[in-house]
C-alpha cells in the first residue's frame, strides 16, 4: 500500500516537529549541564571586568 500525498505531508510534518523538539531538548540539556557544572565558578582574572560598560 502506497501513502497518498496528504499522508506524506502529515508524516513530514510530524517528523519535522520531532526533529525541532529534539533540537530544543538538546539545547536545553546542554545549557542545564553547563549551568550545573559552572554555576559556582567566578571569573577572577585581573583587569578583566564582566560588567558591560554603557
């Protein structure tokens, strides 16, 4: 049995949604892991300010 055009469109939409969800989950996972590892780290290099100047 062959899929009709409309069925292929629905399958592609679902696949696109799942790919986007996987990308967003990956970005959230990496950001959370980075925060968990580096949350307590303070940059203390002399002469370097982390605050932006107006």
